[in-house]
């Protein structure tokens, strides 16, 4: 499957640099084990960013009827969206304008992706595509779910992402061939400072999630905390931690959404 020309046009309009700093995540504020905070702190990466596509691409007035959700929320990627300065072509100076970047970071070679899927009028499948920085498709899969909520799936082990390389991904709802809702962004795998590894080794799973979040390792933080929330949805401490993590990246409205078993591929 080839991605929509619309998505390719959006990606190509953003300059992507595959050079990521492996030590950058150590520059973020570490969370102490005594008082875990689930606030996400964006890492400092030697990158000019990634596409701003966390939420569904078109407004509901522009969307075909078959693609208009029957729920208030739109298709949403559970990833950070941060404002970063644009770098000019002159001696690395900063421009006056910022842009919004959708970039998540992980230490895992097979990370897990998280999305909120709304209810559509008819049963809708979703097409997930992962590409490298040369726009080569590394993985594509059709995901089927019939229930509104937060879905997740793990990248197969035979498609590992490499350290210090930038990858782009997209999730497209197969409800219209011309103007479907879609979300898109980038992911990078990094290494962490030994001090962070030491803190993780001494921490409980809940504390590890806080350490991941405060060090900018979003994909690791949401996956670990999401697993804890799924296994103990009635635990108030875990539920509050889940809400706080999503609220820290302005996704509080999806925090209480259900997590159906997904996905059929």
C-alpha cells in the first residue's frame, strides 16, 4: 500500500534530520523515586522536528459522512506535540516563528504505538505505515477494531528501529479513498545516560514510568503506565498517574477512554 499523496506532501514540507543526540535525554529533569511525577519533559534532540499531525487531519465539515465520528473526539495519536524553534539557513540562527513537532522517543527496538479511535458510522479498519528517513516503507499493517477507545499494538520484532535514526509513521482510517482521517508523526530510538539506567534499575514499575516521562522517553512511559492501568483500572494511584501523564501533553480528554482488546491485523 502507498500512502496518500496528501500525507507525503505534508511530510515533504518538513525538514527531517536523522541525526539525533544519544545523550540528549539525560539533559531532562530526572524524577526522584521518593516523589514520582508523571509530567512529560520533552527531550533535547539534534533534529529539526517532525510533522504536526497528532489529531485527525481534516475538520468535520470537510470530512465525508462515512468518516465523521459519532463521538465528540476525533482520531488521535497519543504522542506529545511540542513547540520548537525553526532554525534558519544562516549560521544556525533561530527564526522568529516556532513550529509544532510530533515526535516521541523510545529506548525500545520494537516500541508500542497508542491511538484513540472514535466510533464511525460504519465498521472501519485502519492502515498503519512506518517509513524510514528516505521514505522507504518498512512496515504496513491493517488494524481492525469495532470499539471506540484507546488501541495499541507493538511493532513486530523483525522490524526493529535503529538507534539515532528518525522514522515517520501514519495511521489512516479506511473510510474514504480521497479524504480519510489520519494522524502522523515521527519516532526515534535513543540511548540514555547511565545515571538514568541506574535510577530505573532501583525503581518500581510506577516509578520507572515517572522516570521515563521526566526524561523525555514518552513511548516507554505511556507503554509501561498503560500496561499498569490495564491490569489494575480500579487502582486510584495508577488511574491518577495515567491521567496526569496524558494531561501533561494536553490529552486529558482521552485519559478515561476504555482500552478494548486490539488489534486484529
